[in-house]
């Protein structure tokens, strides 16, 4: 069980980042699965009902904020759902640190992609649809990468990691 506790969240973050990088979308099945796995695994980490409530509140808060950001066109719908599912796992206690990490990675990612878009795209890269889409100056930024990296940075500080380490 400890390996399962250690694997679910990081694998979801990696999958979300790669999917967003290559398709500029984050599938609903990922965010639903991440939320469902929270519900399945939370009994194994020994959180009180109050602590579980704070995790749920973090997820709901980020879903609401994400929906507002989506309504303004600042982020994609997949990003809004992905940050909410990630916040569900992280909880209120580490939410601000997570958002700080995601913002740092998001800024660096944005600068890198904007720079990449100023360079001529070699022919062999033009045939890769996802690379050409990233290179398109009218295209968006796959912010799910930043959200996932932020999640991976904060994960070792979470109750999930501590529980798995204690059991192992």
C-alpha cells in the first residue's frame, strides 16, 4: 500500500504534464481519477474528518478560482480542473506553497516557450504536430506542466508521502 500511496499522485502529475505538453489539453478522466483515488486512499493516511474537510475545501476553492480564471480566458478548462484535483491531494496547509511553486514554474515555462517561438523551427520539428503547436505564436501555454511540477515539488511534504515513508 505504501508504494501505491507514493505512486498515484506523482504518476498523475507526470501524465497530466505530458498530456498537456503534447495535446494542450488535460483529460477529464485524469482529474476524475485523481479525485476518486483521493477518496479511495484517504482512509489509509489517518486524516481526521476536519483535515479531510480542509483537503476538500482546498479542492473546491481551487475549482472555483480556476472557473473564474477560465471564464476570463486566463487558463484552460483542463487546467482549472487539474489544479482543483491537485489541491484536493495537497490540502489547505500546503496550498499556498504549491501555488507559489506552480507560479514559478509557470513563469519560467512561459518565458521559455516565448523564447522558443522566436527561433526558426527546424524542418524535422515542423512535422511533429505538438511541437509546431507549441511554436505557434497564437497558441497558449501548456500550464498543466507548471501545475504538475508544483505538485511534484510539494508532494514530499504531504501527508501522503509521510504515511508511505512511515509504513515502509
